[in-house]
C-alpha cells in the first residue's frame, strides 16, 4: 500500500512538472499546487493509518498464535515428563521381570542338567543290571537243563513210588468199624500207618497210653482202663465233647468209632499193640476237615 501511495505521489509530481508554470503574482496557480500537496499528504496519512492498522492486526494474530504455541509447548512438555516417568517405571518393571525370568531360566536349566545326569546314571545302572541279568540267565539256563534231567529222574522215581504205594495200600487190611458198616483201611504197625498218612485223605495221631492215664490225643482224650496182653484185649474210655464213651473188651486192630464235633464227624481209634506193662499203642484218625488240636508252644 505504501508503494502505491508513493507511486501516486510521483505521478502527481510529474504532472505538476508538466503543468505550465505560473509566474509570481498569479494567485490561481499557487492555490492549485497547495491543494495538490495537501491531497497528497492526506492520502499519505490515510495510507499510513491503514498500513499501521493492518500491521497491528497481523501482530495481534501472531501474538495470539505465539501464545497458543507456548501453551501447546507447555502441554507437550508436561505430557513428555509424564511419558518419561511412565517409561522409567516400565523400564524398571521390565528389568525386574527380566531378572526374575533369567533366574527362573537358570534354575530350569540346572534342573534339566541334574535330571539328565540322573537319567544317564540310571541308564548306566540299567545297563549293568541287564548284563548281570544276562549272566544270571545264562547260569540259570545251565542249571535248568540240569534240573530238567533231575526232574526226569524224579518223575521216574515218583511213578515207581506211587506204584509201590498203591500196591502197599492194596495189601492193607480193610475192616468194618463198630458203628459203621463201611469198611475202613487200618494200619497194623507204624510202617503201614505211614502209608495211610501219604494217602492224605485223613488226619492221623499216634499215641502210647499207660493204664490209669488220661491223655489228650488230637481233639479228644483217652484213658486206658484195662489191658490183657495174653488175650490181646483192652477196655478204653474216650472223652469227647463233654461226653464219655467206653469201648469195653475190644480187640487189637479193631476200629473203634465215635462221633465228635459241633457238626458230628466220624472218628476212629485203632490199637495195634498191648505191652506187658499194661500199656497200649495205636493211632486216632479223623476226617481231613475236622478241627485241629491246639498247638502246644
């Protein structure tokens, strides 16, 4: 705008130069020049005022923008400080977390190493045990071969023994008891009694009893009341289940039968010999499932 005003003033001055000069003493020419000068000054003043007003507005706008920028800078500085504080805390927490993680990783690595060492030691022990087992199996195989040979011999001997036992059992005397019509195999001596024991279908209890003596045999008690060696006869008292049975004037090798137990079972007594000093020897036989006598410690 100032440039425009200056340009106008220059044009006016140029026009003034081109205007015919008036000589002194000419009032009309002098008044026109003065008016032109005043107009130019007025225009210059108005232009200055306009330019000053415009400049003041621009400066106000710039100051307002600068103030807003300063406020924004203050806000950004505060946010930056807050971000720095958060970043510091996060960094410390991350460092602490990484420290713990490292410790855990070290502990885990140590645990894996120890487990691997234990596994290797276990594998070595297992390998040694397998070698020892292989040696033992080899030894056992040799022993088994020897045992097989021995078993073959034992089977042969067992077959022969069973045959001999069957033959001997067939030679035992079968006699009817005094209560039952069923015939029972009786043993007439200790050897034959052993054969009956091997048969395994009944229990056998041997005894020797003097006259006047009451003696427990198996689960019952026996008392010799009378013995006659010359006639091979005797009288025997049997005590069982709070009862007394008298077997009077009985013969040697005669089965003496009676029932005993809560569920009555058939018991048998056989006297094989009568001694010269009023004593007898024989055995008591009971069913296999009969109660056993109490163990004496």
